[in-house]
C-alpha cells in the first residue's frame, strides 16, 4: 500500500513526538538514579575522610604522650586528653556513617575496641616520680615500644578499613559514571532518531518534488525524441530506399562493359542526391592513374585522367572514406544549361575499394552543401559499387584471357602430344632397360658361373696335364670372370636402387660382429699392402642394430676397399664405430691417409660412373658405381653417407644409421605382387624330357645311392653339377625345364633337389611351392642356385641359396646343406614339412616365363598324364578362333567343353546348369567383360568355390592382381601355352572327382 506525501509527513510527526516523550522520561529516570548514586559516592568519601582523621588523631595521641614523658607539664597533659576526646568523638561519627553497611559497621566496631585498648595503653605509660635513669629507663622504653606496636596495629587496621571504603567508593563512582553515560546515550539516541525522522521526512519531500520535476523533464525529452525519431526514420527510409534502388541497378542488370555500368550509376546517384553532375573514374594499376568511364551532365571539357596522389581528386582516391568539400572556389568550372550556367557549391569524392585494392572514384557535384545523410549513403554504397565495377572490369579481362587461353590451348595441345610421345618413349626405354638388365643378369651370370668353376678346376690341374703357364692362364680367366661378376652386380644394384626395386631384409645383429667381419676381411689385404689397419668400437657391451646386415656390410666393404686402394704403403686406414644415445644412431667412420679428394669432386663422386681420376690412363681402376650405390643404400636403410676430405691429407667417410632401421622386409613391387596369391604348379604337367645331358634316370637300380634332382636350364652348368654329384655318390637326374623338373620330382621322389629359379616354363618358385604342398615331397631339401639375389623371402622354405657365379669350393657347402641328417631320405617315412603350412600361406608364384628353347626335346611324355576325361568346362571368349582352338585341344584330352561368347551368356548358362567343374574366362569381351562376370559368379553361393582361370591378351603390371581381386582362381596371358593351361586345370580340379 502506497501512502501519499501528506500521510507520510503526518506519520513522521507522530513518530517524532513519541520518540521525544520517551526520551524525556528515560532521561529523567536516569538523572534521578545518577543523583542518588552521587550521594552515595559523597557518603563514601566522607567515611574515608573520617577514617583519615582517626588515623591522624591516633598518631597525635602517641606524640602528645611522648611529650608528656619528656616534659610532664599540665599543658601537655591537657593536649593529650583533648586529643583523646576528639578521637572518641570522631569514632562515634564514623560509626554513625557506616551504620547502613553491616560489613563496614563490623569493621568500625573492631576499630573502636582496638582504639579503647590503644588509649588505655598510652594512659598507663608514665614516668615514676622518683625517676632513676639507670633503673627506670629500660622499663619505660619497653612500655613505649608496646604502645608503638599497638599504635601500628591500629593504624594498619584503619588502613584496611580505608581500603575497604575506597573499593566501595570506586564501585559507587563507576555506577554513577555509568548512569551519567547512560543518560547521555539516551539523549544522543533520541537526538539521532529525531534527526533521522526529520531527514527522512525531508528526503520524502525532496524526492517527491524531484520525481515530479524529472517526470516533467522526461515527458519533454520523450516528446523531443519522438520528433527526432520520426525525422531519423524518415532519413533511414530514404537511405534504405536509395540503397535498394542503386543495388538493384548494380545487381539486377547485365552490363556489357564498365562504361555502361558507370553511366547508369552516375545518373541514379545524381538523381538521389539532387546533384546536377557526377563522374565515375576507374583506377589503372599500370599507370597509377584515374580515368573517367562514366559521367552525368558534366562539362564537355574534363581532364582525361588524374594521377593517383596528385590534386584533390588524386589525393581523395587514397582515402578510405568520402572527402567532402562544402565551399568551392569561384573559378571552379561552371555547369551550363540551355538558358544559362551556374557555379557549383559543394563536392563529394568517394573512393571505391575492395579490401586493399583501389577500384575507382566517384565524384558528385552539387549546387548546395551535402548533408550527413548524403555522405552516409555514399559510404554505404561504396563497397557494392566497387564490387560491381570490379566484377565488370574482371569480366572484361577474363574475356580477354579466354581469348588468349583459347589460342594457348591449341598450342598447349600440340605441345602435350609431343610430351606424351616423349613420356611414352621414356617409359618404354626404362622398361626396356629394366628387362634388359634382368635378362642380362641371367644370361651373363649363368655362363659366367660355368667359366669360373671350370677355370677353377683347370687351375687345380687335378690330372697334372697343364703346364704352369696354362695354370696361370686359367687363374687369369678366373680373376677376369670375378671382376666381370662384380661389375654386373654393381650395375644391377644401381638399376634396382634407381627403380625402387631394392629388397631389404632387416634383422637384429650385433655391431661387434659387423666390425669383426670387416677386420677379418680386410686385415690380410692391409697387411699385404703394408698399410696399418685398425677397427675400433666405442660403445656399451654387445651393441645391437636392427638393419639389413648384407647391405650395411656392402657399404662398409666398398668404403674400406676404396680406402685401401687409394692409401699407399705406410699409410693408415681405420674403421671406428660409435653409438649416440641422444639421437639413437650408430656412426661408422672410415678414415684413411690417402691422397684425399679435391673440393670440386666431393659431391660429384657420389654420382654414378663418376671418379676423381676419369682419364684413360688413370692409376686406379673401377667403374665409379660403388659410392653411388653406397649412398643410396644408406638412404634406403634410413641413414646417410657423408664425406670430409682434405687434398694430400686423407678422407673420412661417415655412415650414420638409426638403431632401428626398416621394421619389416622391404621388397620390390614385383616381389609384393608375386606373393599376393599362390599359383600352384601341376601334379603331372610335364610333356617332354631332355636328352641333351646324359643322367642316371635309367640306372637307378643301385639302392645304396641317393637320388639328386638337378633342375637347371644351362646344360654346361648342369653337367658340372651332375659330375660333382656323382663324385658325392649320388644318382643324378637332370631336368632342363620347370615342367620336366616337376615331373621328375613326382616320378623319382629324389632325396634332394638343386634348383635354378629362372627356368623356361614353370619357374623355380612355382616348383618350390608345388613340392612343399605335396605331402610325400614336402620334406625334400631344396638348395637354390640362381643368378637372382633377391630371394630372401624363400629363406625359411629351402635348405639354402647360392648366388651365381660362385667359387668351385662352394659346391662342398652346397651338398652339405642337402645331405641327409640320418638314414636314407628315399626310404624315410614322408612327413609334413614344418614350413609347408607357412609356405602355402605366404609363398606365391608370379614369375616371368620364357618361351620354350628353340630346339625342342626329341621325345614326348606319356599323354595319359595329361588326360582330363569327363571334366565339364565352360569356355567364355568372344573370339571364335580361340574358342575353336581351345575346344579342340581340351576335347582331345577328354574334356566336355561348352562355349559362351560373352559374360551375359555365361551367367545365363550357369543359372540353368549345375555340373560345370571349371571356367575359362576371357577378360576383354563385349556386353560384359570378364571382371564383371567373375564378380557376378562369385556372388552366387553355389559358385563361390568353382575354379576360374582368367585369360587375357593384356600383360600390364597389376592385371593379374586385378583379375584375382575380381574372383579369378588363376591367371594366364595369351598366347596360351598348352602345358601351362593343362597344368593349371590339373591343379584346380579335385583330385578325387568322379
């Protein structure tokens, strides 16, 4: 409930009267208490004063008595008696004063008793009449002392009484003070309340008056604000309408060029601002100038351009907001009409910016000063105008660029065709290079292997038929062949590194073993050349590194070989190894005191075929490949190879390798594709056997000899292996192709196999796979002898690997690896090899096949081994010639063949028939190709396991994997080899079918 101001004043006055009355009553009561307490204070003070008088009289009595003793006159006796009377009167007065206080009365009564005793004692103290100083003095002194003791006791008792009264005095004084302060507090509180009430009343009155005044002023301001708001709303409506008009003009029409846009803008803006004239300039970056591109009612003669930053127009363009000039000089150009002319009065210059790019400038001329709303409108329009002008100008430039690009496109297409032709030629060249190096590796290493072994045999001169000169010739042949082998190996290594086909097989090895191997390998060479050679390792005990041992030793051997080669007798060569725990790297430093390397050659020598001394008459030989291979190998291992050298002082090569290098075997692209899906070899896919190399296949009656199967396409090398096998008491069986080798393995069940990888027909890898998946042949030891040096993935599947060419002495270790551990392997109970299951899971065959040799073997294998009687085969191919040829071949072997010309026909037939055992699927077909057809077949549950052999005339990289991913079981390339096809059919169809 809210009270009026009169009611609030009335209530305030009543409250004030009540407070004043209450304060008066309380003050009166407090004052009365204060008076009563003051009387008690005075009463207590009187008691204290009387007690003090008693004390003084007691002292006076003792003094008077002493005077009487010393001078017993009448006057002295009267003084004593007078003092006694005064003391007794004073004690009576004191007793009457404390009669209101029982405790004080008891004290006074005790004092009265003591005083009477005191008076009596001093009355009795008198000197004898016949005073004898010698006899009476002592007695008199004793009485005086007893009187003095009584006096002191009485004084002490009076003092205690006085202290009691003093405490009472203090207490009553405090109470009196308390009531006095209470009275003052009541008065002050009352006064404060009165002041508060008066202040509140005054505030209410003032607040009411001020509130009414504020309300009145607020009403006035509200009226004023309403007027201003109406005016501002009118201005904003005009501004928004104007903005909408100009924006619609900018965005709602298509302008062919900037001049058309500028003319429309200047006309509309002049109309909105009630301005007689306007000009729109565009900015040209090249000349840093402004050129008019659109005008409205301007004089006929206007400047053709304005330089940026020069004059009013050029300077205004640099600003980021409108420049307003309200007073123009009298000599400013006039604006004319048909009946007269007039001087403009005001000018607005509006720069047009988009971000940090100047696009143009708008100049508006008026007969009267422009208002703030005009300036605000132009500032709001600036961005949109700049954007529209930039868009039109950009479109013009874009059109020019399109015309230029059209011309350049024609030229580029011509250039691209030339580049494509060059790129294709380069790719073909690289492919030819890789194929050539791979083929040359086999073709050179295979005969080189025979040369080295035969040269070694000749040098041993076992028959004693050679002269010393002839033995020297054979040794020269052997050394030259070894040098040729090193050259071949270097070229192949470089080619593999450049093409990214290098294979790494990392393992954890001891650094001590690596350094010890280097010490064992080079210490003898250094001793022969009278060079001080040392190996030092400064790291914790048994340091280990995870890397490819073969590759790191290849790098160190090359560095140490070079160091020993370029260091003269009496010099030093050292290998020091360090381990840095901070970077977790091993450092191998090869340092020599050779002739050093000039600065200009220190980066060149790491390039292929580059040497410091490349003259034809150079002192030191070499191909210049070693350092290039070493640096690339170091990078493949995750490290680096650096050089520091001073001419005439020596060189220092530093090999830096991480403690943990490649964490998994790194194989080439072909190798990864090769292990994607196994390609089984046939159980009986042999149609021919050789008769070029005489062997023991027809003389196996001697059961004491073990059977050794030699699968090698080089007849010369196969003959060497046969002769050595016979010396080791083996019956040797020689096969010159993969098919014949697999046939002999199944037929003769040899005790061991010596196998080449690069074979015509089936590859050695396919043979290994087939043997390992055949239970009664899976435990036959296989030793691979090949020119390929990237077969680390076969390490767990075979007894050993030897790389061609090799020394004759290595034949003993080869035969030791295949020697039976106990008993006769031929008679041993066949057991599943521990690695067979692993082989089936990870070993895959996809090696390049060679065509059969030009001179085919003379005899043919039994055709019964090739029969596929009753096998239902669906042949899907759009080429009727292939259909006819394959049908004739397969039916001749007993198969029942049904043909389909495309994928859809094959799917229709499979939906109707359920007795198909195998599908031959061409890839390139109309309507539905082989990839899509195989995917549809595999989606059907009843055909998820049916063998599908994909056939394609394309042999591009990745085609086989693409076919396997689509659902193929195996893959063949055209032209189809009969042996390979029958091989795959035998491997795919069930062994126990009907």
